[in-house]
C-alpha cells in the first residue's frame, strides 16, 4: 500500500508568480478592500493550520508533489526558494519539509503549465477591454481541457514515483481532480476536505449574501487539520 497526504490548496497572490500583482488588484476590485483582506487572513490561517499538522509528523523520506513544480533536484529546490522569496506560505512550508528530510519530486510537465500561464498572462496583459474579454473567453474554453491534462500527468507521476510502502504529500489546487485519477493502491489522507475548500472559493465572490455558510467554511479552513 502507498499513502498520499492530500492538501487541497487555496492559492494566494504570492503563489501566482508573474500574475500576482494583477490577481491582487482584481481581487480588491471585485471583493472590496475589507473582504479581500479578510480572505488574505483566512489563507494565512489555513496555511498555519496545515503547517501545524506537518509539524506533528515525521516527514523524513516522504515525497513531495507540488502544484506547478516542473523540476526536482537542484533546479526544483531553487524554484522553491524563489517561491519563498515572494512570500508564498505554500513554498515556505515545502522548504521546511525539505530541510526535515522530505524529497521534492518533479510533478508537472512544463509545456502544460506554460500553456495555462500563457493564457492567464494574455488576460492580465490585455491593453483594452475587448482584448481582455477575448483572452478570457479563450481561456475559459480550454481551461478544463488543460486542467484535465495536467491532472492526468500528475497522477501518472505519482503512480510512477511513489513506490509500495512509501508515503507522499501533494499540495494541489482544490479544483484539480488528481485524486480521482490515482490508482486504488494509493491510500488518500485528506488534510482538509476538498469539497469544503472548493465551496469556500465558490462562495467568496458572493460571501456577503451567504455570510453564515461562508463564515462556517472560513472557520473550518483555519481550524486544526486532521
């Protein structure tokens, strides 16, 4: 039996590289400054809870699979450090796990990651509203296809590199469906329930209209992990 600790990630602006500033601007514009700040604090609390969970277990020898990680070894560790410099809580945690003996594994195919990033950049760098709208439509049309291809590649990588008796950790965006594509020989441990993480993100744009449920989900995200 193989074991995979599954962490459904809420991406913060610091995780988004070249589109981080634009993501923050759009977030504030869409939600308002106060709600955006509340959301940012929720994400910080989420990562504090996840970090506390991993502080309590021995991670030496565990293999780490990271959303967007296109390399391992020295190059992969440099990518992690670059993420740390941007203030990414996700990469800060990965860096600490590596220091404790965990092993970084190439998780994604660079061509697939680049295709999605290029689509996002086309939206954020559009010089006019019509061009931005067209770029957004193009991205929406291919988003699910790209996500499915990425998920298939990630699941295959886990199957190929996580040997019998080994344990791994995956940090992956909550709207990925890697879990469903893994073989049954991989035992899944959800640190946070993926459906609740997804629901929080879906409710975020209309959180004022669904305040009670949104607050329940927010408290769940920042509570202690399993």
